[in-house]
């Protein structure tokens, strides 16, 4: 009797992506993709087809691969996908020439101009202002005994911080807060609201750049704001156009606030749903230690970070990622959330361990596009979480976790609201 060949088992169907259920907890679907289709072509809700890269080693390779351009001009886009791969409204508002859309040498030139604003020394000088903002916002709800930590805390903190860094006058910062609020609520706001907010922001930035140029002193002052520094550079041979200056200010605001909103929101939620880790951190803070806070914020970035997918990349020539052929013009999206839970790279990746040491996560990217504002985001995240847990030690969720809703965007991952309760301050 001869052996009969064993019929091959059918390839299981991929999980549904980009549903509300997926937005709530995408990690099981990403685990499936890592196992069965680590470089997976899918149609996005916008209609654009793109490759999703989900394994850590492949993700790290793709993030540093110069054959994957950030410039949307390299997208071989069909008519129905026109203009659907960036921030809504940025094309019409002439805000495309920013760090998320360009390659060297322009990227190198523009990044060098703004990198001085995010040096460890400059960020350390900004720490007292971040603490002041944090305490002021907590003062606003501490006596109530309840709050929505997204809208009353996690959202305004980075908005006001980045406005201060850019040099937006205090009397104008509430307008920025309104425009940014429309951008972050784009799934639930009025149709076209994001594009209108981007247009308003573009007009304001053009006017602010003009006013600052008119009043710019001959020599820089200590702690000069970033927009003034950009103007000074463009007026002294760096060839920074007004569109480039406005686009740079815009993307620093856009990239600098939503990531930190989600870092604080997702991080607080993770701590509230992991009471043993939260108690561990509070004990460390009470002993005036900083080590666990520092490793803890890195772990929160890895475990449920603010950026789910890295921003768009487009193949400029044929290449292979994870054994999969990528054609020129194809969009590639590196799934940071999947890579940072890859068991091939992280031990017990689905476990939250604030003391994790071997933690080279990709939450801020990798390569030449590594997040420029990472030092500021770390400062804001550490300050916000430490102050919350110290000033409101019995902080707890005010609703069942199943009632919380996550925003359904593509790139970012964050909660719509985070209702909490605590003993009111006397």
C-alpha cells in the first residue's frame, strides 16, 4: 500500500482590517499578519492599495531603505487615489514641503535647520515650562473629582507646549487649539473640516512669519523661538522659502501634538488597566527615583504607542522586503505597532513591563526620518504621567474599558475620550 499525499491545508483567510473592532484592539490581527503574511498588500479605507510591513526586522530595514522615498511624487497612484496619501488639505494649502514628504538633500538641509530646537540641552531648558503647563491643567479639574483626560489634559498640554516652542503668541494659542482639535477629530467632525483647519493654519502661519520677520532683532536672543530661528536661517543663506518655513512650522505642530496626546492617553490607559505596573511606578516616584519612569515611558511607547503605522513611503525602484517583491510606485506602510510586538525581537511582547531593558522599539521610527521631536515627547510624557500619578494617586477609570472608543484613523492610534475619577483635591 503506497502512502497517499496529505492534502495541504488551505491558507486561512486574513483578518478584517480597519474595522471598529480592529481599531479597539489591532494586535491579534497584526500577530496573524506577522505569522502568515508579514508583507501584506491590502486596500485601505481610502481606496489606496499599499503594502503593510509587520515584522520587526523587515520594518527596521524598510524604515532605513533609501529606495523607499517619502516624496508622494513617486506614488504610481490611480485617479481614485489622488491626494489620499497625506494629511488632508496639505496640498491645496501649499504645505507639502515638510520633513515627512521629502528626501535628501532637501530633507538633510531642512532637518539641520530645526534640529537645534530639539537638542537635549534645549529640551532640558524647556522642562520648567512643561511642568508649569502640566500643573496648570491638572489644577483645572483636580477639585472636581473627575475629568476626561484626553480633552482636559492630554490634548491641550502638547498644543500649548509646541506653540510656545514655535513662538505662537499666547493670545493666539486657543485658535491653534481649535484648529488642532478639528484635525484630531476628523473622523467625527464635519466633512472637509480638516482641510479647512489646515487652510486657516496656513494663513495664520504666513502672517505670523511676516510679522516676526518685520520685528526680528539683528542678533538672536537666548531661547529664541523656532519660527524666528527659521526666518533667521532663511535670511542668512540657508535658502528657506516662505512655503518651506510655513510647512515646517505646520508639520512640527501637527506631528508634535497628536503623537504626544496619544502617548499620554494610551500610556495612562495602559497604567490604569495594569494596576500592578501602576503601583510599581507610583512606589518608584514616591522614592524620588526616575529610572522606572524613563524605562516605563519607553515601554508604553512599545506596548501601545501613539503611532500605529509609520507615514507613507513609495518604492522608487524594484525591491524585496521579507521575500515579497515591491514594484516601483507602490506605497509601503511600516506597521510600528506590529513590529514592536514581534516575539522574534521582544520577550513576552504582549506583556507590559515598565522595567524592560532590552527595548529598542520603533515607536519613533528609525533611520534618517527618526522622530526629530522625540526628546520633547519623552519630556512631556514623563512629566504628564509622573505628575498625574503623584497628584491624583487614586486615579481610576470612570467607565468600563469596553465603553472606550478609539479614533479610526490610519497612522495614529489614540482614544477619543478617557473618563477618570479620583478623590477631589481639597
